[in-house]
C-alpha cells in the first residue's frame, strides 16, 4: 500500500512501487479523466501535475509521487473559474476529446509560468501533447484567449 | 418492458414506415440485409412516456432524449444530429440529453444498409430522418395539446419545449403521456429553411463540457467491479500461429490471474493493465511464423514498380490512348509512391465485454456496432440479439474502428470465451495499435500524359498498384469486374478525365499478408496526390500558371471551380510572398464535397518542409453546423499533413518496424501550420461530407509548393524523408 494525495484527497493505493502513476490513478483509484495514449511519454494524454509541475504519469513511478500533491483533470475542473476550460468551450476546441485532458493540464502549467505566451512559447510548451484530430490551431487560440482572460480577470473579449 | 413502451414500440413501427421512404440511396453494401440486422434487439429502454421513434424520446419529467444512429468520434455529429431534431421539435438544443443508440436495425445507415459511421455521410444521410423524427414528435405533441386545451391543432404554437394556444400552455413533458398514446401521424411537413434556428447557423459542440473535465467516458474508461484487464501478446508477423506457450513466469507476477491462448496470440488477464502488461512481457511463446515472415515493404515497392510496367485490369477506358500518345507534342511521365499508414487514433483499441449465461454485453468505441455484434455472437455461439453493443465516445476512429473483420471485438470475445471469466476489459498498447495492421495500403501510381501544342492533355495512361481493402471482406461484393472502387476513386471519376479524349486507367491488386483498411478519405489519400501532382506537372510542362491551367481544365465543373477560386482568392494567389515562402494549390472532390487548398511553405535548413499557412475552401452544399465544418477541414488538413510530411509504416522480415509515436511520427503542434483558414462556398448544391474531404488536397498542395520553391517534384511520401533522396531516384525528367 502506498499513500497518494490526489486532488487534495488522501488515498491508500494497492500498487506495486514500479507501477506508473497513470495506472494507479486510473485502474486503482478509478479516476479516468487522465488518459492512456502511448505509455512512453510521447503523447501527453496522461499529463498530471506533481507539485505544480506537468509530468507524464505513464512513466512516473508511483514511488516518485508519494508525499507530493497530485492534481488530475478532475482536480483542475473543481475550480469553476478555470479560464482554460472557458476558452476551450468558447472556441469549440475538442473533437474526439481523448487528448484534451492532457492538453489542458500542460496548458495550465504554461499559463502559470508564462501569463502572456507567444505562439512559439505555446508550440514549445505543448510539443509533448499529440492530438490526432489536429485541433492544434484551436488549442493555440484557446491558450491565448485563456491567457487574456487570466490577465484581465474576465471573459477576454 | 412497460406498457407505455409497448405502445411506443407500435408507434415506432408505424412511424418507421414513413421515415424510411424517400431516402437518398447512392450506394448500398451488397448483402447488407443479412448483415448486422439483428431485428429483435430492444432499442433504448428510457421508459419515457413519449417514444415516437428510435431517435427521440420525451419523458414526463420534460427530458428530451436523443439517440444517435451514428457514433461520435470527434466529427461533431453528437451536436449536428441533435440540431436537426431540435429545429423541427422547437426545443433548446442545449437542453437535450444525447446518447449513442444500440446496435439496432432502426439505426442502420439510410443509404449503406448497415449500421456504420463512415464515408463522411452522417449529416447528409440523416438530414431527412432526424428532421422527420423531430417533426413527427412535434405534430403529436401539438395534437395532444389541442385535445388538452380544447382547441384545434392549428391554433397551437410550439416554442422552446412548450405548446401554447392563447393563454394556455403546456411543456412537452406535461404532454408526453398523452402524446405517447396517440397513433402515428402521416407524412408531416418539414420546416421552411428560413425558419431554422440552428441549422445553417451553428451551435457550440454539446460534448465539449464533458470532454474538458474528465467526465466523458471512452471505451478505455469502462470500469466495473470484478472486471479483469486483458493484454494480448500478438503474433510478431501477420498470420503467425502460436506453437508453444510457457506462461509459468507470467502467472507468478502479482495481480496476474490467468493466461489463455486465443487464435491471434496469448492473453494475460490481471487485476489491472500494469500487471497484465508485466505478465505479457514475461510470456515465452514460440511461433509458427508462416508466410508472413517474407513481407518486406522495400521489396514490395520494387515489385509494384515492375507490376506498373504492365497493364492491369481496366478501370477506365476511352478512345485509343497509345495512338493519341504517339501524336502528342509532349509527354510527361511520373511515378507516385505511398507507404502503408496506421490510423493511430489517440485512444488505443479496447473492448469491455461481459458474459452472463447466454447474454453478452459489450462497451466499445466502434464505427460498426452491428457488424461487431454479429462477430461477437459468432465467436460466442450466441444469436446477435443476445449481444448488446454499447457505443461509447470514440477516442478517434479515422476508419480503424470500422473494421469489417471486427478484429478487436472478435478478440475480446475470444478472450472471454477462453477464460470463462464474466467481465474483461481488453486493452491494446500503443505498440499493439501501430503494429496491429489494418493499414492504408501501400500504393504506386504510374502516369504518362500526352499534351497537345497548346499544352493541354490529350492522352492519359495511368496504372495503379495496391492491395484491395474490400477483398476478403463482406464488402467484396462491391468489387466489380476485378476493380475495387476504393483503389481507383478520385482517378476514374476525376473531373480532368472528361477533358481528355483518349485514356486508359488500369489496376493491379496484389495480395499479401498485411491487413489493410480504409484510412480517413480512403482511396483519395493517394489518388488526389497522384492527380493533383500530375496536373501540376502538366501545367509546368505547358508553361502555364498552376491555377489558370486548372481553371481551364475544370471549366465545366462549377463546384470544383468555386472552391478553387475561393481558396485562391483568399490565399492571395499570384500576389507577392515574403522572402523564402512559396505557394502550391490543389483541388479534389471526395465524399460529395469539393475542397481546394493553397499551402504556403518554406524550407528548413535541413531541406525539410515547414508549412506556415493553409487556406481551404469547401463546397459541401448546405453547411448544417458551419463552425463544425471548419473544424473538420482543419482536422483533415492536419491529419493529411501528418501523412504528407511524416507518416510511414514499413515492414522487414514480416515485422512492422514502427511501434509508438517515437518512430511512427505524427504531427505535433509545431509541425502544423500557424494559420489555417477555412472558407465555406455558399452553395445550394447537393450535400456532401466534411469528415474526410479536408484530407486529400493537403499533400499535393504542399508538394506543388515545394516545386515552386525548388523546381523539384516530390513524388514519394512522406515528403520530409523524400526530400533527402529526391535527386537520387525520384526525379524523372520531362521528355
């Protein structure tokens, strides 16, 4: 049993220490918003926050997450003022939607560290997140919109 | 089943006769009646007081339930089909509860005859059925209100889920029970387009909120108490068979519950994915590799090049091509080469399956639930109606989740049968997905064109080589006179052919062990590149502007022209570009829609291509949800760009060389254009699709831009690999 703190809640998790955090979150704890896409930190669908940093949970061992604050898409969504999600709705970003949890988790860290990113900053910060539906142009625009809302504390319009 | 539902069922049967008349039939799968047509499935069990048809129920609590005959895989039909009902029913589209329908006969495709989401056909094929479903329900609600209010139906008005007459009003929920008891009406008139509130104007996607907060359920997210997760060790080579299995070490891994052999390999069942995957890694399996071990894609290409020197089965013939070619002032010859491609949807394939006695239930993201239902039933020795298929959100489809062989559903059924366990989720790893076959086939096009003194084509000789995707499937009946239409679509029906009096198009369909399948835009994935690449080469040979040359050839094709001209205008065709930027253009019709694209590129320092901007115009007839149309074209552009620049599956000694996104490279954000602009041609032409037609023109638009940048022709995909060897062996000089 390992103790994990996910979205401000303590869990006793029956997981072998070599189990990637992704499977502890999905298969053991049962939070399925964090997605499995590649299993080797190539696609970013499994992105979560570990002490505020975006990590690929499919290659992050459970043992590394012990004692840290883990936030998943479910935890991020608990904040009703999430500008990213507002911008995602405003610009109709998702298509199949499978990668979008990971996209939003990566974008959240970008906006925390860089409140006014350029296209290049966005391309670079989001380079680890693949979207096979190719929603990239809308993700880029939505990050700009969310950044604007965050700076102005409003709708960004 | 409640009495109310029984009444509703009868209503459906009566109403169904009305709904099934007058539908556009453009193409029917031969023998479709025998396929996926389990008739005694129960359909939606909403218990709703008013269930006038299979597509729409209304509860006494005023909940409007929409059942989709098609699957949502990103293309937006969750929203579009709901809009059609909402407009006729006069309800707020944002207050509807949308869900996928079961595998059930009323959800069979109105034109194709099986339950399928594919062929970019959902919107046009359901446009009448879903509007009529809403209109019929509205008529019954009005009738119920008229009786309740003691007025005539003509005195009643409907708006926002209410019927009003004078000072009297009732919600649809309040009228549901009474409406549910009424007999089905006859033909109900549909609204005049000027009265549409949503259609043609647009609605934000109804599935966005669930897809950005982690609550949307994909197949991968199915979880039930007592469920085991299965991971399969697949054959290393297509068609290989298990000889011996040593599972001792695998069974000793904590969490591993069982190891079973199935026809395609060995399945490890465990408490969770990680344990199952570790168990799989510990298996020792000896394989009988079979003939598949000989497959080598490089050797296959050499063989295709040889084959292309000989004529294949005629697919299109007019006049005397050899005689016309001999009289041509100039001839141009080119060979276009396309690799195998994996679909690689973000969600790896998975199926959750439950077996209780003779009742089976399946949860999966599928484009063909009826076919999967039949396949699972066959494996399990059940009747199709004993298998319930629940379609959940698809984490991408692109054709991979419409497999005539039902490979992944069949595999899950084999696992539950062999294991004797009640509930199993089978999960493919990314490597299983990339190495698992069902690829867009490798293709080769060899084209010779003859030009007259004005530089216009007068002779066209075209040989296509590539595996048939229909062969060996229940679609094989569509192969006519040895021609799989999916191999030649976009060539035999190309609008350019009408302007060329003497032509011969032939096809070779070699067979091998590699499973192949449609891949977003099917034959057009290669034929558009071959046609639009070649036309561009002819414009060059004729010394003409690439846009003007196409305009001349397409002068009797107004929808091609409209898209072409709009894209050219918006892209600023002919206007100066910044230093180092170059444009290329292409236009192609597929799935009844006409799409033109102008790509703007520059070259990276290593000679590879950077695409900065793509301007696209589409004529799809009525755009039901215009921003949804734009989103699909953007998506098609990036999906096509991924294949044009980066994508390739290759095989050596029967083994697929790629396995994950590190070596099966797909477009990331930085690979994609900073600017994608989509313009919709104002059109009252026949409705077409939008899911696929954005894909085909991308590759030729980029290749043609590359020619304008370098004077060299790209004829082999993926381009960012081909640019390095282009001089060496791909450049065939013009004669």
